[in-house]
């Protein structure tokens, strides 16, 4: 695509050496994508050594913030540990992403929601928020509808990977 669109800006994590990257970013770098929309790079290492999630905000008060988490945070779960450690994943999920505003919409790289929540139920079977979310997801899938996005606030209620410090998990 970069060969066809020579002037397009390509952002990517500096540590991951993204092919075709014209604008390498690292933790807390910010850049605009319009006069009213800003992006903040958040290092969310573990899937890869320099995995970046992109936190997007708008000057329009009606626009909710969003985070594009790639392969680090999935709805009800997390990505595989390819180049990182459990401590890095904990920091990425339970410190960096958990510190975002609760109404931040979560857009992940893949839709593994139903399987993740089915697993989560084996870990935390009495979690009412989890049971409610799984019931909703099953209906969405039955209706051939997407289950993304979620929110940071919701993930903190039912995602066992973001709740490892809770006694029920």
C-alpha cells in the first residue's frame, strides 16, 4: 500500500521496526490526525517487544475516547505472549490501559470475544457482569453482529486478565 500511496504517513512502534514506517512512535508520543483529533501512543509490550496501542481523543465533547489495542487487549482476554513477560502484560493491561477513562471504547485487532468470555466464566463463574456480557455476545453472534467495541470500564468488570488482583479471580 505504501508503494501506491507514496505520501501517506505510516505510524508504528519504534522498537518493532514496522515495515514502511515513516513516523516511528514510542510511549507517550502524540500526533494529530486532524485539527480536532489527537492520538497518543501507549507502549503495551508483551505480544511484541514494542507493541503500541493508540489512544484517540477529540476536542468534540460528544466524542468518546477510543483505544486501538491491536493484539494486547481483547474483549474479555489478552493477546499471546510472543516477546514479553507476564510482568509486561500486567503493566500493559492493569496499569497503562486500565488508567484510561472508563468510557474509552476498546477496539481490538481480532474478535475472540465469545471464546474469551467462555474461558473467563470458568475462572470467575459468579461474575454477574461477565454472565450478562456473555449472554449479550451470544445474541450478537446469533444475529451475525459484531461484539466490538467494549469499554475500559466494562473490561475492568469482566475481563479476568485485567482483574488478576481480585479475590474472585
